[in-house]
C-alpha cells in the first residue's frame, strides 16, 4: 500500500509565538495573561476580537487584567499599543509584572525542545492538542511584586499613546492612532490576500469612558464598534 500523500493545511497564525488552535472551535487563540480567565472564555481570545471588561468601583481588577494582558504580549514578543487617561500610560508599562522564576526556566526548556517537537508527525501532535484542556496550561504566572526588567522592556515593541487636548474627540484620536499603528506595522489584513505577518499586535485602553474622557455614551459606543471593526481586519486582539 502506498503511503498517503495527504498533507495537513497549516494556518500561518499557528506559528505566531503565544498563539494556539482551540481544540473545540479551531479558532486561533492567544492568552489574556490570566489562565483562569482563558479557561472561562473557552481557552483564550480568538485573533481579531475585543474583550470588554466592566470595571469595579475602584477599577483595580481592570488595571490588573490590563497589566497581565500587556505583560503576556511582552514575553511573547507581540507588538503592543496602550493608552489611558488615568495616569501616564508609560508608568503602567514600566510596572508590568514579571514572570515567575519557574516560568522563565520553563520557557528556556521549551526553546531547547522545540526542534524535537517539529519532528513529531502532525497527526500525533493533533491528538495531544485535542485531549488537552481549554488552554489554561498555556498561560503564564506573573509576579506583581517584581516589574519586568528595564532591559526587557527596551527590547519590546511596546508603545504608550498619549491623548492631547484638541478639538477632536479623544476617542477619535485614539482610534486613528490604533489604525495608523496597525497599518504602519502591517498588521492589517486585506480581504482575499494571504496572511504574511508572523506576529500579533495587542491594543489596550484602560478606564475608557470615565470622566477624564469627557464624552457621552454614544461616543464611547461608537468607538467600541469601530475598535471591534478594526480588530476584525487585523492580526491582533484588544482589551
């Protein structure tokens, strides 16, 4: 009997660091930075989606989640663009949580074993993936008490967006900045063309719509709809 010539059609997004295929929907996912949240939403965030978090009164949980989201991107080598009016966005970036020591050792071991994993037949690797959980094991453990080393941040492609007090609405300024960043760094996807970008961009905004923005619910809703539309045509995720 002749061996089958069938070859699995690979998705180029699967090769992006920090991305993996869902065992249930076959969407390409990436972690929020919180394994427990990944589990609750089906394994992670599908590429091209927006995660909207309703803040508590103090806003502390949303800020923590945003930090985890950004830190996950830094350690995966993702491009990141972030903005907030609560404080200087650069100050939040400089205090992103670092990886736990065991996670850093695990990353080194993973890099050493990567060549061996490539030799495994795809059908066996696929079986392992389907028998895994919703993706919680793919998440990282971060240490909020120790910030990411400055040299790591300097190497990271992370941008803090400041919003100016202009006549133009702040949400409009931010949307234009997000779009320009995606376009300049070639993360936008043109319909009918093959995906060539081998990386991901993470877009984040903290405390959208609070009193500092000075905009009504209609403007905020319009921004969210436009933000979601941008992500649907982009190799990225947003929060």
